[in-house]
C-alpha cells in the first residue's frame, strides 16, 4: 500500500459516513490505472544497474546493484559491496523468495512475505506487488474494503484518498504523465509507510522513475534506490547462482 501527504484531507474523509467523491478534474483513478496498464503492456523485461542508500536500526550502508524484473512477478537482484565484491543475490516471485549471502555461503528460502522482504531487502511489500513498486507502476486503486474515496487536484497533481475506520491510503499522481509519484499509508492517524518516485525518464514511450525512496516509519528503516542504465526487453535477465555447498536456511 502507498501513501503521500494530505493528512488533514485524510482525517476529513475518514470521518465521513458515506461514500464521498469530489473531483476537480475529469481524470479518475481508473483512467490512471488504464494508462499505466497501456504503457506497460509491451514491457516484458526491465533491466538496470544502480546504487542504493539503506538505513536500518543496525546501521547505514550503501551498495551497488544489478536488477532485472520479468513481468509480472519475477525479480532478480545482485548486490555488491566495497571493491565490487558480490555480497548477496536474490530471486523473488509471487510465491518464492531466495536470498544468497555469499559472505557466509548461506541461502535463505521462504515465502516473499512483507516481514521477509523487509528483513532482507529493506522494502515493505509482498511478492505479488514488488515488481510494480520497483518499476513505479503502482496504480491508485484502493486495497481497503468498504472504503470511502475522494480525489483532489492541486498544482498538476492528483490526490486519490481511500479511507476506512482506521486506515487511510493516499496516492499522488502526476497528471501530465499519468503516473503515481507518491504513496502514503496511515493507521490511526499516523504514517507508517511512505514511497516516493522522482527523476522520471522516457524509455520507449514508458516513463520510469530513476529514483525511488521507501520509508517504513513503523520499523525505522528506509531505502533510496537510484537506477542508472535502464533497458526494456533488450538484455538478458540478471543471473543468480548459488553454490551446491551453500547452507540452506528455511524461513517461516
């Protein structure tokens, strides 16, 4: 889930007792979702390299990475430490996660749950939605049951807000490019998750954010990813290799 700004608006919508929709533009959340779907229809394989800055309760660090995302669900990542040493590799699908720690020759295998992804990749998500999050293809459609909805237009940006009794989701959309640029999730009035997208670039008529910032305030972790060379349907997938003698550790 994703939220971005608009706290006072969120309280207003959450207090309403019936479905409420106020629009200052003709663009709807369904229009944005349709545009994102049409843009990404021909996208089968995304590959890139870059670097990330990570902040956890255990400390801060930076690392370079190679990444490939085969739509819709498969993500392969190689992570490099100082001097280009490969320190970790990960393969994720909608129902399986594999993370190899080359420093300890250990391979972790389990489900791509939010807890496991947060622990190993500093991203609060689930396996099914991870590729959309990494590619900035999140659509402003509610994930909340029996939610109230509203929208607001301001300064070229659209805010789509969904609220139920204790949870509010706020999507911010750039109307010109019809892409989500921010997401915020609030529970009981406090922000627990924030994701922002910036530095969009046009690659084969698809707009991709070159900078993604994840902030999990509940667990005091954050990650800022910077994509550099982006290719679509052109390069091979990033290859993940695990030695046969690696110690297997199964996750809950």
